[in-house]
């Protein structure tokens, strides 16, 4: 690959340069490098610098320099919605006249980095949950920030049929990957869960149409997990899903329910309930409980799917990701039951009819003036 007549350095050379404290435009004593599925993140004492890998994975195609610049700028733009103090700039990685790669300065552009303020790990929600330091006031503060964010978002460019299609696609794709032999999950159970979710999505058609009509389906954060919530001052929510508008289009109640699901998985179910209740009050959104549980069940299998896909990567922690996939499948079942259905292969037809009827009755109540 070339840019402006020069040769673009390979990923290994870029990573090696960014591990070097002398490559940065500020005095740096040490650099910590973290690799993710799609990026490298380099932590200096004051900042985090994110380099996108030149990968092509489903909806992410970062193979060209132009694409990586575009998605760096999208990451900056989108994350400034919920973390304006954290996301600072898109900065070039250049090669100087001496042949060395450096952040900023003069020379041929070799790649692009997102520059962020480094946030202390001890103030992230995942750490607070793990140490038992998360509290109900934390959850209420997060809910208040999210309610303000959703109020400022226009309705997403999707109609009710398109939104149902998105949700059904998540169930289809997740069910396929959860049945991979690498995951070690009982295929019969996975299929029963997905069948129940599809049935409930059909039964909830009127509810989903109403959610779209009310403007509750908006362009959200897209990946609202505890490790992305900073509870320092000011509160910030980072690392949104920048590469896919389709995946950012969600019911706000679905996105908040996902964060609650992750709190539940971390052993903090009471705090999850505080978050949901604070969202309902702060947004005046009386989302039907059955629909909220359906959202959480569907979100659980999406996360389970991602856990299984981690098993396909080299040098993966197989025990961790199989355990995670089992956890998500159990959560999917639990929330289906909370929505009124038992996704067992031998469940009776009467149970299925009763569950579908429950959602239909809820839809009728929601439609009442």
C-alpha cells in the first residue's frame, strides 16, 4: 500500500514504534500496549492512543488508510456525545526523514490514532462491580446521563417492520453461532431459546410498532457495557460502536436493559433493578415488563454469540469464553421465563399460547388511550 508515493509501514512496525516512549509528542516514561479484536490501545501516563487494525470482519472493513481515518473520525464524533472531555483528537502517525515512526510531527502519514484522556481503571463500573463498591447512587447517575442523551436523539431512520427485522436477524445469527461445537452448548436448548424468542417477537409486533412510533428507537451507544462506564467526575460513557449504524439503532430501553443484564451477570442484580427503575422514572418510559425481559433475553444470546466467536481466535482463553457463553445462555432463559415462557423442548402448546397471549394483552393495554 502507498500514500503520496511512499510505502505504508506494516502493522508490526507501527505497534513496535508505538510501544516506544520516544514516539509520542509529550514526555512519556512508559507505554502499556493492549490488543483487542480490532485495535491496539497504547496507554501512556496521561493518554490512551487507539490504532485500528487493517482488518475486514463482517461490518468492519479497516483495510485501507482512508477507511481507518474515516472510522477514527467517526469514533471521535460519536463518542463526544457521551464523553466529550475524554475524546480529544484524531492524530496522524507519520514517518520522518530519519525513517522513524512518530505520533504527529512532520512526514508521510502512515496511519491514524484516536487520542483520549486516560481514565483510571478503579473508577470504571466493571471494577466497582467486581470489588463490591458500586452503589445505587452510581446507577441513578448513569440512568440520568442516559436519559438526557436519549432525549436529545432523533428517532432512528427505521420503520417498525425494519426494526423487527433487525431484532429477528440478531436472534437468527446468534442461534447459528451458539450451535457451533466449539461453544459446547446444548444445541437443543439453544434452538428452543431462539424459537421462543422468535415467537415472542411476533407476539410483540404491536408493542414494537408503538415503540418506534413513540420515538423510543434511536441511534444509541451500541455497546453499553460496565467497562465503558466511567463513574468519576464528570461521568462519561466511552467506546461506542462506531463502525455500524445498524447496530447502534436500538430501543433505548433495550440498551439500558443490556447494561442491567451485564450488572446482573456480574452478581449485582439489585443494582440492575435500580438502574432500570431510574431509567423508567427519568425518561417517563413505562416500557412493558414483558418486552423489557424479551429485549434482555435477546441481548443475552447476542453476547453469548460473541463469546463463542472468541473461541475461534488463536491463543484464546477457551475456558473463560465457554463459561461466559453458558452464563449468557442461562440469562437468556431466565429472562424468557420472566417474560412468561419456558423455552424447554418439551414445553406444552398451552404454555406457548399463554405466553403469546400475555404479550398480546400487554400490547392492547399499551395501545389504550
